[in-house]
C-alpha cells in the first residue's frame, strides 16, 4: 500500500480512522490537513475521489486497507483506529454455502417476498457481509437489486417463477423458494371407455382447496404455496355439468357432447388423458370437407338441361348439401355425417344453412357450363365431367350442345356442318316423332340443305300459308318468317339458322328482329364463314346471348384455335406443347422455309379453304402462295391462308428485321383489303401492336385511314397524336368527323367536297398556327393529363410471344374539348363557304372562330376557289359518255318515280363502255306496292339497277366483272351491296351467285 507509506512519512502525527458508518459502509478518514485525492492517486484505484478527508472504501479493498493500517500501527508516532468488526472480517472469493436467499408467499398481502439470511448486510453490485465474511456474488446484475428490495406482486409471480428464478440460479445466485409453479392442471379427465354412442370419463383432482389469486391468469394457488394450471377451468366445468353424472367423479358423454369434446380436445389437451386414441378412431370432427357441384343432366324430347347440385364430400362419402341443411336443428352445434361430425359454424360460414333454396338444384347458365364453374356457387367446383366447348369435331360439338341444351353453332361452311347435322337430326326425329325443326335462311342455302336430306319431307312455308299443325321439318326464308303469323306464334324444338352472318350484318334491320323473336327450345346457327369473319356480337344476340365471348366458345371450331395436324417426319420426336399458340408456332417454324410440303400437314376432316387443318393439296398451295407473297407477287387466295401468314409474321416467322415484318403486314392489308374487308377488324390493331412489340416506327394513321370504325381507341389516339405533332397536320376525313361536335349527314355534293377540302383546310390552319406561334396542334391543345393504357397485344390472334402487354402513354385529344371546339368551328365555317359557293340557301349558324382562324380559312378557299366550284378530279371527262349516262340516269329516275333519289351517276371515263351499252329500259321491281318493295326501289343506286339489267339479260361473267370495274369496285362487292339492301328491306337475298333468286325473278321486269 504505497499510498499509506507516503502518508506516514510525514513528520506530523496523523490520525487515521477506519470504521463502519451508520449506512453500513466502510469509511476511511484522515486529518483535515490531508487530502484523500492524494491518497487515491497513490493507491491507483478506480473510482472518483474527493478533495475531502473522508471517503467510503469499496468492500473489495477493505481487507487490504485493514492490513496496511495494521502495519503502520506499530509506529507510536501515529494514531490508527480500526473498528473491531473490521478487524474480524474475512474476504471470500465466492458466497459461503450457508448463504441463501429465501422466496416465500405472503398470503395476507398476496405477494411474494425474497430476502437474504438474517444478520446479512447487502451492498451494491452483489456485495454482501455475512457472519464477518465479505463476498460478492459474481453473477449479480442491477436487475437483481429489484427483487431483494421490493415484493413481487401477484401479476408478476408467474413470470418471476418461470423466468427470473431459473435465470438467477443459472448465474449462481443461491435461492430457496417455497413457492412452486406446477405444470400440472388442477384436475385430469381420464377417458376410460369409448363406444360408438358414448364416452366414460373420470375426474381426477391434482390439488386440494384451489384458490384464485387476483391478478394471476390461468393458475390457481393450492396447498403448500403451489400454483397449478387452470386455463379453461370454468369452461370444462360447465361442460361437465351438461353431461350425465355417475357417482362422484364419473361422467358419461352422449350425442352432441361427443363432438363438443372432440372440437375442444386440442385446446383442453393438458387436462385430457386416457384412451384418446380410441376416441379419435371411433369419433372425429370434420373440419375440412370438399364442396363440389354435381352436374345433373335431365332430358326432354332429346334436348338436355344441366343442373347443379351442391354436394359435401369427405373421403369416399358424399351428401347433398340440401339433405345436410334439413338435418340441422336450431339448438345443435354439430351435424352428423357418415364420416363424422361437421361443426354448424363451418357450414354457416359457407352459407349452407341460411336458405334451403340457395343450395337446392339450380339450372346452370351457359357460361357456367362452358367454364365448368358456377357463379351461383363460387365455393363449389365441378366434380362431374361435362363436355368441353368447342368439341374436337362438328358432330361431337352438336351432340354436346343438345346434351346440355346450349345455343351454339358450327362454322366454316356446309361441308363441315351438313353431314354432322343430317345424322343427328334424323336420330332425333326417329326417337321423337313429334319433334319439330325450323330451318331459316336464304333460299339457296335451304335448297342445298334439302338436296342432301334423306329424312322426312321438308315443308316450305310461304307468306300466306296457315297450317293447323307444325310439320316435323319446316323451311322458311327470314323475310317470309317475319310476315307469316304461323311461324311467329309457334314453338319449335330446334331452330336452325343457315348462313345467318350473310343474312344479318347489322342490328338495325327487321330481319335481325325476326330472327331474335323465333320461339324454339334450342337455337343452332350454321355459318358459311370461319369464326374470324363472323360479327359475334350480332350472332350472339340471335342465339340469345348477351356476352359474345360465351357464344364464341359454343361455336365450332374455335377461332383458328388448335391446329390438330401432326407433323410427319422420318424420325418422330415427341414435343410437349401446352397451348394452341405454342402448337401453331412449333408447326410454323418447322416449315418456315418450305416452298412445298415435305411430309406436310396431315389432313383432318374440314372445310376446304377455311380451316387451318389443311389437306396436302391445300398445304402445297399455301406454301407456294406464301413464297410468292414474300417475293412481292400477290395472288388471289382464301382468308385462312392470309390469317396463317399474318400469325406467322406476328410470331417472328418469315422475317429477320422487324421492319421487314411490318412491311409485309402492311402489304397484306393493302393488297387484300378489298377482297376481304373483314381483315380490318383484326389487322388494323395487329399492325399497331407489331410496331409496339417489336419497336418499329410506323405511321399508324396511314394504315387505319378510312377504317377507323374497326380500330380500337388506343390505336386511334396514338395515330392522331402522331399526326398532330406534324406540320402540316394531315388528319383524314373519317378522323375529323369523329372530332366534330355535331352529327355529320351531308348530301353527296357537299360530302364529296368536304372530304376533299376539310383535311387540307385543317392542315393549312396548322401550318399558319406554327408560323404565327411556333407550336404544333399537339402542343397547342395538349390535354391536361397523359393517360397510361395497359394494352393486351394481338388480341384474338394465335400469338405465343412472351410480351403479352404494352404500356402506352396516350394523350386523349379526341376528348379534349378545346381541340374539338376548334375543329368544329373550322368544319362549320368551311361547310358554309362550300354551301355559298354551291348556291345553296341553307347555312349553319357559325360558332366563334379563334383569332386569325377565319382569315386563314378564307385564304385557303380563295386559293382553291376553282376547286370549290366543281368536283375536282385529275382525269379527263369523255363528253359523249357523260351525255349518254346522264340520259340513262334520267330515264331510271323517272321509272323509279321517287323523290329522294339524290345521288347522280358517277360521270367519268373510269366507267366501262359495257355499262353504258346496257339498256336500262322500263324497269319494274315488285308486283305490289308493299312498303318493303318501295324501300328497295328507293335505296337501289343506278349502278345496282344496271347490274340487275345485265344479270336479267344473262350477260357473261366477264361483262359483269368489267361493269363493276367501271364503277371502281369489284363484282363481289357490288353483288354484296345489292343483297345487303335486299336483306334490310325484303329480309332475303335477291341474287344467288350471279343469278337473280328464282322466287323474285319474275318480280323484276323490263319493259
């Protein structure tokens, strides 16, 4: 102790005192003339020492300090005083064995108390004085000071006994506790006997006089300060009160008590023992069961109906949900099932107990049958095998429609549906002699059906026919059906529409209404075109469906769906393909460079020229035609070939650079859109999708101009946004009319000039806007918000690419009111200018024009005044032809005797001399003055009358083709126009092929 040595080398006597303080601290003090800070520096001890003369000594240094003082006490010059108790102290390295804490329960205060042995003194940091011994408990922490200084409340006793005490013992703190935390419950329920109808249980108590301690949950205090588990005690005791009691502690469980015990046995597991295995083997709770919808077929006269019956199944047992509902009793918590007990709460959550009608047998909707899932019972998946739609062949598809009672049809022409329908219809008539079938369609289609029919005779209905009974097989045209009350008032078993897509092309005609009103248990449509060429919205309405997607799935075959052809190779490799798109792409890549089929595609039965299941001859033609098309030589072909070629292009087949693929798509559109106008419904959007998926720049407006009615909104908006950024802004007339705030219904003379001048006027105004303000139309009328459109690409196509969507940033200019108002003001002012130049009295009331806009429009019309005063055509006019045609036109107009014929005959040298040579003399259409024939007379254009003249005169086909070409169109389109007008007015076709239908031939006379 060097600090003591330095202290006692001083000459003056020093008094040193080492004693206990009143606070049981060891205190060292010296004369006031000395500083303990000096002593602390000499001692080199940790801690902070004061400048005073008195300081407490840490217990661990007490013995060392005492020994040092005793050595200096032999010198008589110094006076050292040491407390006798300090002289007797002994410093230990650990606590003595007889030093232990005691933990006891205070029943009066309902708390636990932990205290050290008597005659022990407690210092901080785990230092203790006990029987003249000083020691420190090594594992002591500051938290341990809490429980030796304060009682442990009841709310903390469980945590203290289960966590704090074990932890303290592990750290070497000696504790003896009279309080025990037992893992045993206060009693056991011993299962001693289990039968199919009852359970015998014995109550075994584990403690006496249990006492509830406020603040302690799930435990009770019993004799000898022991805590026993008691969760769910009241719940179990209440349950036992409901059971039959035998003797003092024996209970018998029956009926609802058995599933109640099973339902709670896991929660009560600490209480239950005995023959639990026997209990589970003989009784069980069914918490997981299968909800399924069993499809039930019911038939009436050969036509089925599909009903759904909710079923609950467990294992190999199934029970109708309705039966389970009726077995439920209001006071019961469980319902018995052959495989066990079902909790009522689970059934209630599934809605199986609320209303018996909600789980009774219900007729399934067509969508539910096709999708094999129920919207009415979403939680019930199907368990019965139902036919898949469309089926693999036409006959199977028709049988499935009859089996399920679903309206549907077969596409791709009579070679697909005639053989299948003959066999099925004959079987129905043979099995059900009173079966009635209505055939409705154009007369030529009905005659073709009759030619191959070998069953009972077909009764043809005329407009005035009135029959007392319905014949087995009735044939009628849509026009006659709309006029004949017998057809309208009768109910047929089946109505078959032949070529309905040719008969009805718009909902705005009477034929559509007549076909929708036919009364029949089952409607079938037999189409001459493939699904891709059918307006499914209209045909769905005829079949009775609101959703075209449902109708689409009930028409065979799927829209260029699954190519079922096999690839024949010398060494066949099995390839697993999951989807029709993958099948198509795999086959297409196999023959990507083929010019002629090599083993080729096998030929499934199908309709030539329409189905993708090509015969060897069809495949040979397709490969030849494809090679020619790739080389830029375009031959006349069929629609399936075109679609197959398009599908190859959008799947990356047939091109190396995307720009080449885009060029081929646009070329296909340009060369075949006149022959197949239905391509517009698909190819307009697919060309745009191709540019976005493969990153090719394309002028969308150039592609869609003139066909905007077939283009989706995002494509139109993207095309318009492109053009508005250009100066001048080149906006086509059909887009301009969509921006007009008023309906457009121009007479021909105005319409023709509006079509010519409006795009140029708007382009001129956009140029002047850019000169005056330096902005384009896109910048001038930028919408406040840019829309983000997530677009599914190549819809309805066989596309197997990984990118299924594109995100488009589109500015909705067509919905931008300032922009629409700007366009509307230009249209109105321009039309007034044209009307004025044409000496027309009627004018539009002009809306306000933007500053400077009127000046720009006036500048345009001043520069184009000559073009406004006449129809501008960059051709030479043959005056002799003009005079001849004018005379013909005047004669036709006089003969028709109509006041509303306003379209003059086209008078340019494009018209063919053969048409001028056709003498349209005194023509009479119809033998009676009915409203339908009046409408027909009014709507036929002179070019249509001239075509009828040539057909009536049996002109050669070449002359008919040349006559159509003289009007700048194709013969097929001209024939379609006549038939379209006839369908909308008469409800029937007027021309079959290139011959006037025999039924109407005598009604069209030439004087």
